[in-house]
C-alpha cells in the first residue's frame, strides 16, 4: 500500500479547514449584517478599493523594489490579493469596534474574491510564473463561496438548526486549524527556517504596516469602523491563500511565504486591535 505524502495530508487538512471555516462563517453571518455593510456606499467603496486594489498594488511595488525569487514573489502576492479574512470580526471584537460591519464586509470581500483573486494574480504575478485564472477562480468558488452561501442560506431558512450546527462546525474549524499549523511546521520546517535572514519577513511587516495605515485613513470619521477597516485590510485571508498555494502551485516556497506573511499580518493586526481596546 502506497504511503500518503506529507503534501497530500496538508492539502486534505487545508481543505477541511477552509470548508468548515467558510461554512461556520455563513452560519454566524446574518442577512442584516450583510446588507448593513452595503448601506454606507461611500465607506463600502473605499473599503473595496483599499482591499482589492491598494493592498495588491502595494505588495507588487514592494517585490519590485526588493527583488525576490519568483516563488517567493508569488506567495507574497497570493496572500496580498486574498481579502476577507475570517479573523476580521474577531479583531473587531478585540478592539470593541463595529462587529456587524466587520462581518458584512468580510462576507462581501469573500464573495468578490472569486473574480478578483484570479484577475489580480494574472496581472501582478511574475512573468515566468504560470497562473491559470479559471482554475483558481473555480477553487475560490468551490472551497470558499459555496460553503459560505450554504451556511448563510441555512441560518436564514432554518435559524434554529443553523444555531445548533454552528458549535460543532466551528469546533471542527478550530481543530483543523491547529492540526494544519502543526502539520505545516512538521512538513515544511526546513522551508520555514529558510525565510529567516531573507527580505520576505521585513517586506511582510512593511506591507502590514501600510495596509493598517491605508485602512485607518480611508475608514471614515467613525472610530469603530475606521478600526475595523484597518485590521480587516491588514489581516489577509490566509485560509483561501493556503488552499490555492497547496492545490495550485507545486513549488513549496509559495506556501512557505504565505505562512510567513500570514503570521506577520495576524500578529500585527491582532496586536493593534488589542491596543485599541
């Protein structure tokens, strides 16, 4: 019997993590929160421009200023073009900000990402990196949009059943997340150590700092929403970026940079959210 490779196990656990995370997000999200985020059109427009355009452009300029290898550049851009982190509402809770706006904005960014991620990668990825936009768009649709909408629909049509489902699905998401982190450290320990001493961690910190500043600057006059946009913009969607990195790219350096950049972004946004509280 042929043994399952570490890469295959990582891909399976990543799939479970993303599916359960997106489904639990849909169960927790309400239609009121979703439409509430759409109500302030000016703030929503700024939020979309900052998350879908400004951050990817900042990442592109950084890797042009500090030349890195194609695989490192691809991993860095992959996380930068992946908006709508599941951590957004949690950071809003930590900073005592507008949780409803954070949840609605997160859902809108996730829905739009099925189009924006493949287009952004085609436009910004290094010339010698082959990107299949249709395949990546299908990945985002199947692994992120479908479970998110399924959870949202279930909680809307059968709220009592959705409430009962939320706890076990969220538990599965938490367990698979911990398992994924352990697996990634074990399977890719050498690749992760290789980031130490490179420019990638430094430019990741710069990208996070600029993302926080842009989100805060364009977040409008209300403190609770300004803080939400800052932390949501800085904390990119590591769940979908990890899945695309494992399923769509054979070079492990792509996944390595996604992990390093994710760690810097979550720590940076989480620390600031805690300080604001």
